[in-house]
């Protein structure tokens, strides 16, 4: 365990140029291109509190996710939202800052749903604490969840407390051959039934379902849905960490849409998760075409992975409405009045 809080404070106080907050760097590709003098956080490590009976764990920002998951696994517990790791040394601070969730997000919730509290250092080098360690302590403005997904633009996360849950008693995976339209229809029909479907993935004519929960519920659902086929070992981990061949592309879009949205008529290849609500797209279509298609069904399109030149040209995230942009600017000023943290990481001008 290592506490580098005082070093962080002194570095921020003496900063005369923008700072790029960086853990292991496993998520450097997410958001606009990082810039500024690097402030490394990977050395600020250690699980400082873990109470299995209270279902929470608190760790410093540089603690590897692998260490946290190993500690939880010993007690039969887990992070239900299955955060993508991308690398063996990915950190819990980067997990919260990126705000990315894995295959079980649609059934279990997102990263921010499990953030009970955070400690951070703001742009004036003040140590701030929000939230608590258990659900009953979380009151007032839920700033701790606001930090999730902020990509380090509001402050340097020094520690985070997370709610954890028991691992499911039983789990199985089924696969069915069907086209995209059939898969979307089935997923939405099944969503209205008491089935323990915790994750789904459609790609290239195959729908893969993950059932988890009480053993009796899983066995009953398996009988109702049919035997299907079995998935390769490690499929869900490969999906979680985006090691499937589909993700080995230079340009990748992440479309967040209502699960009831019909098949999107866009060129390229798609992989669909979260019961139809997350649609990955590999396409050479114009960015404005892709964003317009997502907006037309009530969603948005993020340029998730792309050459730096393309991200600089069109931006990672879809443009915000004027009221939302004003809110973002006001939050940035409140937490980081000098604009020293991760400038331009979310939107080019702040």
C-alpha cells in the first residue's frame, strides 16, 4: 500500500501547465486525445477497507482492478457491472473516471450505480470527500456518481468506495442462430418475462445469452428457451475486455439507443449488447450520418476508437444541447477553475 496524496497536492499547487491525469493508461484511447504534463496515479495503491458483510470495498485510485477482483472472489463477491479492464494493470481510478461497464450492465446497472463515495483533489488542490461507504450514508447531492465518467476533467480521484454483490449461484450460456431483426425482437420479448438473462450479445447471425442467478431459475429458463449451443470458454471475458475479433478495427462507434429501436440501416458490421441498447458499429460512413441515425431513434453515437485526426475533426462525444453544455462548463469551473485537469478530454474547449 502506498499513499501519495501529499505528493499529488504539491504537484497540483505548483502546476504551471495543464495536467494529464493517468493511471495505467489502459483507457487513453477513450475520449479525445490526452494532453498536458502527465500526473501518474498508479503508485497510489491499496485496499483500505473491505467489509464483505456490508457489501462495500474502498481502494486508492492506483489499485489494480485485478487485485480488487481477487479479493472479492475470495469472499464469493464481485463487481456486478463487469468493468472492462483492457490490460492487466488497469486501475480502479481509471475504471471510475472512464465510466465504462461490461456485458452485465443492462441487468446489473452501470459503474456510477455502484459508486458509494469518492475522495478527490480539485483544481485548487483541496481534498474533497463525497458520499460514504455504505448505502445508508449516501445523502445530499450525489457528487460521487457525477465523477463517474468525467474522464478526470473535474478532479484527481484519490480513493473510491464501491458497492459489491455476491456472485451468482448458477450460470450458463446459450447460443441461437438468428438475424439481427429477429434477435432484437426476441430480446425485447424476453425482457418482459421473468427470465434471468443477465447479458446478451448478437454478432454475425448468432445471439448469445447469459443466464445467471438461482440454480432453479437458470434451469427453468434454459428449458423454456431451448438448449441452443454452447459458447467458447472465456467468451464473456473476451467480450468484456473487447478481445473478440470484431473489436480489432481502427475505427469503432459506440451507439447508445433505446432497446426497442429497430435495426439501424448503416453500412458496416455491428455487434449488439445490453438487450439491444448498445450497438457497436465498425463503419466508414460519414460521422454525421452515423450520429443522425442514432439521434433519429432517440440515442447518441460516440466515436469510441479512431485515428487521432478523425477524433480531432469530429470529436469523441456527440455535441450537447446549449443547456447541457452550460451545465458542463459550470461544473468544470466549480471543480477546476483554472482548467488544469485533462483539458479537452471530453469536449475540445474545456
